[in-house]
């Protein structure tokens, strides 16, 4: 924590022992009314949840913990895996051979699905989609972006992947094979992007910042720094 | 149970049964090449109707040429699409 070199009252948002005075009663934005109307399936889901709680099958705290755990997985998790693969050739080999097993080294588990890591090379660029629903490597990237679940991306990326990639700002030369993976079954795919030129000396921690969610879905390339 | 070695040329069954089918309609009837076997898994078509999904089905990664899938494909002739398909949807060519 930074050293306090000042002595006036203000709100730090963290623990300290001086008096807040009037700051505690500072005006807040008025609460917005909750006008959300639940869809048929949301009502069904809520009813099921309430029944499971009422019958003692699960507790509200277990549900809360499951949501909290789900939200703790973000694209930064995937970036750590990619940065490790870039800096540790033996780890990269393990990751490509068996993704589900290799991510255990980060304390991650694929649950009922299997992780397949596909490597981008100067010859091949991989991009991931699920045309049937929205299968996504949630256990390494967290929740999918909304566009990934929408029909437009799902329908178009399998039949005009280069046009879709261009809309994401990614232009690939014609001699590079664009390989779309339609995850239809029990496999979940993660793209291992190519390490940008000029970043060879960087540490895994420095590299993590270059690796975006979209580069691990395959619609973008990692930043060169 | 049929086995498909890597390199085997297959055609996807062109069939339209009702139910929870994990073989997208756009790929049915097309030819591709098996790249690897991914394992054996409970059959999602029977799992989806509350059964046990047994016997397990072999799951294969199959590679298709984009130019074979879409007559008006605008990308490179090298471009491909990989899909995971259960054995009972594959016919050896």
C-alpha cells in the first residue's frame, strides 16, 4: 500500500483510522427500479432453484459459491497458460498433447469436458466456434463474450471465416490455412496464439498482458506490446 | 463399432432424424478426412432423452475443405474446417 503523505479527509475505499466526517453521507445515485421481465426459461430456472433449495438438495450458499467460482475464471487465466507455453517448451508439449491434464498444473479442471489446445503456426491459423449452441472453454477463459453466442458469428464464421476475422481487424495472408473448429461434442478448444516477434526476452508475467481473450478464441492476434 | 484410422476418407451420413443430434445439418452429406480419434463418449442422442448413453460411441476429429462445403467459398483453397463427429455418423468412402 502507498504511504499516506497527506492529512485531509477523503474516502480511500480501504481501512484507515482517521475520521471520515461528512464523506459518509455523500449523496449517491438514486437506485434504479428493477424492471427486468423474466423470460419463460428464466422463470423455469428460478422455480427449479427455489424447489431445490426448499427440498434441501442444495443451499443458497452453495449456489453463491458456484457463481463466485465461475466468475473467478477470466481470460487472464487462459493468458497465464499461453504465456507459460510460450516460455516453457516442455509445458507447451504437455499442453498440446493433453490440454485437460496440463491445466491441472494451474489448479484448473475441465470437469466433464476435455481441453484441446490448437496451435497457431506461420502456416495455420485456428478459430473456434460452436454452431449448435455456445460451447466455450469456460474453465480456462470464463464466460464467453455475447457475440460468441449470437447466431451471426456462429453462422458466418464457418462459411466466411476470413470476412469475419477481417471485421475483428484480423487480416491473414492467403497462403495461411484458416482452420475453423466447430466444437460439436465433448471437446473444448483453446487457441495457442503465436508469440509476437520482438517479445522473445519477456518474462511470462510480461507476456500475459499481451494475450487477449479474442486471441485465444482465434479472432485476433496477440498484441506485440 | 466401426474404427476409422487417421487419413480415412469419410462421408457424413445424410440423414435427418428427430432429436438431440450433435452433427450439424450443414455438414451432413459432405466428405472429409479423419484426422484423429478423440476417444469414446456416451452417445449424446440417447443421453438427451434421459437414458445412459450406452454403448459409448467413438468420437473423431474430421477435417473438411471449406471449398468442398461452400460452392461460393471466397477464402483460400487451403482453408479447412475441423469438426468432432460420432462414429455412427461416418461412412467410409
